[in-house]
């Protein structure tokens, strides 16, 4: 059931993420802003306005003190969540960065771009770090760190997912099976599995270490745009172009059910770290908070 519908963005909501303490949820939009909302009240408590084009990806630092964002304006920006101050901005226009992620262990922000390469930057200074080259033949649509910070996974427009070892900067696996660009990915809380979603209207679950496909989740009538593992149960949430949010029960061999209410494509989904809420952002300009205990 929908707990709250959060309104205020003037255009599509492209990305959404909860703060580590479950108190706030941040959203990035094609209205060029990032909004930070109070989960309990549903009120927007801060609007970050430095980007000049669609904000395509955002991520919280592990302690919640910072947010990193990227935008179609060609910049990657680091923000202080307590003040809203933009600490640094990187000109990443040459790479056309589409997605960002915070390392849970090291001083790194990862970004993937239209050149198919995953790059790392130092969180504190914005200085360029390792480059994971030999990557995708097309745009990197999504990046994620494993919970232990050792691996980065990237979802590509070349229909593949690639898993990298950060320390050795070598590629561990190429996950092949999707028939269309892979739009989104998520590590399981234990880190042993990766969930991916694609324009081919399927989501898939893979073994991180062997690269084996474990589940094929089919039922979407539109391309899968977004995916997230639940924190404490064997559940995956997906969003699609058919206005639906889906919950998949992996303990029940991948059975799925849909949550209805949005009036536009679902562009992003995220669980709160305590597992109580699922947030979904849509082309209908709203974010919905769902009670995952009741559906």
C-alpha cells in the first residue's frame, strides 16, 4: 500500500535513494534539482540547485553526510547533506557520466559514462583515481559497489553486466543473457548476488562469484528501468515502463506481484535501509513510498 505520495518536482524523477539512517530520502529530477525529503512528514527539507540539466543518478555516502550526483550537464557533484553546500564539481563532460555510486569502504566514487568506461574519483578531493578500462561497447547505465567494497558492477548498453575487482582493476566476469541494454543493477545485502534489469522486459539474478544466472524474472510488459534488493528479506523490487512497481519473492522461486498507482513510467526504485519502505520515482513527477510489510 502507498504510505505517501511526495510531490514537488516539476519533471520526471530520475533517481531516488534513502539516507543510511532511514530519516530522509533524496530524489534527482529532470527539473535539474535534487530534493531531500523527510520520510515521516513527506516534506521537502532541502533543494539542491547547482545542476543545469537532468540529474540522472545520486548516491548517499555510508555515514549520510554527503550525496554525490551526476547530470546531463556534464558534471559530477559532491554535496554536504547538513548544509546543502556543493563541496566540489567535476567537469566530466568528455565522459558523459550517466551514473554514480559511493564505495562502502574506500574513498571512492564510481561513475560510468557513454564511453563505456567506469572511472573512480577520490571522494575528498574529486581527484581522478583508477580507470576500469576494457569495458563496455556502449553506455554504462548503472554502477554499484559490492557491500564489501571489493567489486564494482556495471550495466551496459551492450546488453552485458561486467564485474570488476577494484584492487587489481581487473574484470572478473561478463554476465550475458539480456537481449537489450541493461538499465539497472543492484547487489544483494550479503553481496553474493546481483540483480539486473533490461529493456528486454526481464530482470535476472546472478551469482556474483561464478557469473551464473540464478533467476529469470519475467512478467513485465515494459522495459525494466530500475531494480533494488530488499535489505532483510529475499525480495527484489523492479520498476518498468508500464507504470508498475513489482515485488519478486526469490524464496518462492521468483513469484512476482505488481503495485499500481503511478501514472507514468517508473524510473527508479530504492528500499530504505531498515526495509520498511520502498520508494519509487516516476515520469508522473511523483515519488511514492510503499509499505513493504503490507505491499
